[in-house]
């Protein structure tokens, strides 16, 4: 039988390196961004203006040339607009853009539009005023959403811990199962936020309301997948009494591994399809959700279960100090 839990230190090392890289990126983000946040935040949280513009050809007989992100960004920055984030909507030939920035006055909007027209004229383009949309977003809403998401994670953690302790009350060390499930969930949250921090530094990804949606989705998925493996451990503990604990754990992992991988592959195929053929506006959301789902599948088998075995063997220093029931 292939022994998975015996290699738990390698799994802990891999998770530690990924989380450490993310924490370093968060530290750099705090020092880099004006809001001193561990993630590059969108105007959903910081407040600002959302500017959407579409360009149309001046002369339909001539083929227009697609504008670049740098050209769009320059039209804002040269008029004193700060924290500009430019995103293309659709294919390049559509010349459809969404720009997020710090709050600015209506007079600045007119100056920006004039600069855009000046830049676009060289490419046989002009701003289509019928599709020019500007929305102001308050940072208060983002703060309330963040607070609600944090409360949701804390409440979910306590609920998961309480439910698992109750459901596994007939199994020795029921609290361990609940605690390891919560630790695996925290592992996935740290992986997702760490990757988001890295992508923010490298590709200027911004955490928005969709990022919180992905985060909460993965929290539920991670716990569900972990409970499936725990439940098989409970069944095998009663069915194979007298076997070593590690053998029971390993048997349970192998019996549920195919189900977990099959489910993850189905989800991954859908996510990859959306990633490559979906619109630009949801690409970041799909990518971070896919990363979170992969982390959730990994943590349910290679984080929660190894933690359970390490706890049982007294290999967690803090646990060994405060839990007298460890080996």
C-alpha cells in the first residue's frame, strides 16, 4: 500500500514554502501600495471612479488600429489622475476599455476625454460618447463587505469545528478532526491571498468583490472535501479495529483519492474553459477560483490528514504542550 501520511513532512514543507512566498509578497505590498494593504485593492474597497470607454472609427473606409494599455493609461496620468488600472474588454479590435482610478472631478473627465481623442485620432479612432460611462464608488461599501466576509469566515470556522466535534463524538479525539479541518481551511485562505498578492505585484491584479466571492466559495469546498475523507477514516476505524492508526488513515486516503481527483478534474475543465474563452472581465476571478479549488483538493488530503496524524503522534509542539491526550 502506498504510504502517503509517512511523507507528511514533505507536504508540510511544500505548503510552508507556498505560504511563505505569499506572506513575503504581502509584506512587499504593504510597503508598496498607498493604502498599506497586503493585497493590491480595487476601487471596490478603496473607492474611486470607474471609467468605461469605447472607440469607434473616424473613417469606416480605413481599418482602425487597436490602442494599447499604455496609451489609455497615459491619457489619465498626464491629467493628474492617480492609481490608474486599465483593463481591455473584449478582443483588441473592439477598442473597448474599463479604467479604474482614484476619484477625480468632472473637469478632469473632460480633459481625459480630450487626451483620449487626441491619442485615438492617430489610429483613426474617436471616443464614442454614447458608450462613455463614469461611476463613482464609495470605499465604505468595500469596508462593509470586507468586514462581513471576515465575520463569515470566523462563523464558518466555529460552525465547522462544532459540527465535526458533534458528528465525530464517538471517535477518539473528535476535537482534533474539527481543528484539522479548520486549519486546512486557513491553509487555503493563506494560499489564495498569497497568490493574489504575488499576482498583484507581478501582473497588477487587484482584489475586488469577486475575489471575496472566490475566497468564500473555496472555504466551503475545502471543508466539504475534508469531511469526506474524515468520514471514511471514521468508518475504517470501526471496520479495521486493531490496525495501526497510520494504516487506517492511509487506507482511507487511497479509498477517497480517486473521488476527490475525479471531482477536481471536472471542475478544473470547466474553470479552464472559462479561463481561455471567457471574457476578460471574469478571467482574474476564474483564475483565482481555480487556484483555490486546487488548493482545497490538496489540503483535504495532504494538509488536514497529515496534521491529524502528526497531532496523534505528538509531533506538533504546541499541541503536545496543551493536549494531554497526545501520544
